[in-house]
């Protein structure tokens, strides 16, 4: 059986607004193997969010193909996309996106309620287990506003992993955190990856990027570099950023 989880071939996304055509992605090709930890970086406007939306089945490409776990998901219906998204993809956002009037446990359980293959008891069990994994089960009945940013992101990570998805898509997961909380979130992602979770993370932070196995750099809607972190002098990577930022 193939070890490839995600395979993109010549993926293209053109936005049409009034008379303007914007090529957000112009022929992106790469694959991600099961268990890999990928970071995607590039300057603002280069197409990172568009790429993450396509990978997360939140939007459809205007060209090329996307194969997820051996299934061609390029041209499927909206309903099929939603179903596959719920089962196979976990999202982590920069701004946590927890629902303020739901408890921690309810927040983690929420995406599972769209899963027709799970009953109430199974959903509760999966949510509790996920919160234990991120060391937040002692806060199950708290509300998001009663937690620190770092704790909220841990809960958001529990929500992403609860349904045991094939891949976690993270969009600047440490962007709203101070360095101490950012480090603990990165350690948690490392731990999940060591346990077998495939992670694809968009980040402009070279320190976070260097935790991945591979760094894919995007510029003007194209992949301009795809390198294994073990082949890069990551001290230089972090140094480069501190010089330019
Ligand atoms: P990044 O995440 O790297 O900052 P984006 O993927 O958000 O980049 O954007 C890539 C390009 O596509 C930009 O030029 C942006 O203006 C354009 N774009 C993104 N979303 C839309 C949209 N919904 N409609 C029109 N243009 C868009």
C-alpha cells in the first residue's frame, strides 16, 4: 500500500473578481507521506492560505488534481467534500476559533457531532481522550475565556485530533502566542507527530518551521523550494530571519 497521503499535481487556483484574474496558485505539485511533518512558508500574498483551503477541502482548485488517501478529491460534490473533511482533516487556526459559550469539552466534541459514524458515547469518549492527550482534561468544564491563549490553543488542538483525522492542517498555530506558550504548542505538535499524526503547517516563523521534517517554500503561487530540514542548517534559517525581521 502506498505511503502517500496527499498528492498534488499542478494544482491551480485562479480568483476572478470583476475584471481581475488573480493566480493565487500556478501549478503546485508535491506529495506528503503518512506521518510526515511539513511546514509551508513564504511571504504574505504568496498563496499559503489558498493552498491550505484547498488541502482542507474548504475550496476547490480551478486546475490540476488533488488525491487524498488514494481518493481523487479534486472534483467531488460539496456534500462529499464536507463528509471527507469532517473525517480526514483536523484544523488548527492562529486565533484558536473556540466557541465562547461552549465549555472546553463541548468545543472538542462539536466537530464530532457531524460524524454519522459515531454515537454520543463514542463522541464524548473521543473528546475526553483528546483533552487528556493535550493535558487539558482538568479544564473540561471551563469556558474559553477562562483559559490562557496557550491553553486555548491546546484545546483547539484537542478538537483537531479528537476524530483521529489523517492530517492536521495548522495555520500559524503559534501566531497569537508569546514565546513560552508557542514553544509548548510546538512541543505538543512534535509529540503528536512522533505518535504518527501527519501535520501540514503554514508558518512564517523559522523556529517553528525548523521543527518540521520538510520545508516547502512558496512564492507567487509556485513552490520554489522543497527541502528536508535535516539537509538545512537550521541555525542559518533562524539567523536569516532575525537579520531580516
Ligand atoms: P497568503 O496566505 O500567502 O498571504 P493568500 O492565499 O491569502 O496568500 O492569497 C494569494 C493571492 O490570492 C493574493 O494575491 C490574494 O489577494 C488572492 N486571493 C486570495 N483569496 C482571494 C479571493 N477570495 N478572491 C480574490 N483574490 C483572492
